[in-house]
C-alpha cells in the first residue's frame, strides 16, 4: 500500500506543470519591460515636443507686438524652455521677424530645434545599430510657429 502511494506521488510530480507558468513569465517579462520603457520614453519625447511647440507659440505671440525687439523674443523663448525644465542652451532658436513700419499683414516666425536623447531606448538602439550614421537614439524635435502682424 505504501509503495503504490509513492508511485502515484512520483507520477504526479512528473506530470506537474507548476513551473511552466514561471518559465513562460520569465520569457515574456523582458519583452513587457521593454514595451513599458518604450512607452515611457516616447511619452517623454512627446511631452518635450509639446513644450517646444507651446514655447514657440508664446514667442510668436510676443514677436507680433508692435514695439518688440529680437532680443526680447529670444528671452521669452529661452525663459519658457528653462521653466519647462529643458536646457535652453541646447536649443537652436531661429527668428524671422519683420522689421520696420510696414509690417502689417506680414508674418513673424519662431523656429525651435531641440535635440532629444532617448535615455533607455537610445543605448539599446546604439547596440543594435553599430555603424549607423549620426547619434543613434537621438532625434531633433522641430517646431515652427507663425503669426501675422496686424
């Protein structure tokens, strides 16, 4: 009787699939973590793009004021970037402002180019992309805001 009980128990252990779910989870976990980190990284890139777009709009709003100088528009854009937690010295700010008295109807433009470096996805791309041109894992976010003088 005791022997049959041990045989039954050994047979049950051989057929057990208790470790299967753990093995499957161990296989899928890196993929899920990479997906999660990728979502977070791209959300941060989107946030940065929205910030430079809004700062560009603010700069264009200031640019169409009648007695504004190029320096004051540049200051508004740099202050907006700094207040949002971005490094204004990394940004390339191009201003296309109308000078003179006949500016009615002409546009003023503010262009911001901001380099964005992916912190977690970037090194992975760099490992996978040896010999790629440029800096893998980085992208330049650009926005142009145009407003018409009235």
